[in-house]
C-alpha cells in the first residue's frame, strides 16, 4: 500500500490526479490588509451600514428598486407594520383570555 498523497493545501489527493490550482493575482493592498490582520492591527470585523428601508427589505427577502414611487412603498410598508402590530396584539389577547371561550374559538 502506497502512502497517501497530499496537495499544496494539505488535502489528500484521490485517484492519482491533481487539478492545477491557479496562482493568486498579486494585490499589494490585499497583502497589506492580510498582514495587518495577522499582526493584530485590525480585528478583521466588517461593518455593514444599511438604511431602515434596506434592512426591512433584507428581512422580508425583497429587493428595492429605484423606479418604485417612494410614497407607495412607504404606505405599503406602514400598512404592513400596522398589520404586524395588530397580529401581535391579537396573539397577546388570546394568550390572556382563559380557555374555553367563544373569543378564542374565533381567533
């Protein structure tokens, strides 16, 4: 039995073939950033800045288009928010009402 072969990343090579791995492009800014992270000068975290509208779109798995009228988008978003508040209020109310009542059977 022959010894297992490993590629340049330390992963085992199966079947006796090795795919060529392209050399990374030289990027001095990237090399400097990596060096600063490794030296502890940068913590490696990323700050993502979004507007409330963008964050709402992310949570709803939707996209924002520049051609949509802002007034319509805001009104629909406000109605959605109001619906969520009403749904939450209904859920709290049904949780506080003792069982069995006619009100909980309707909910």
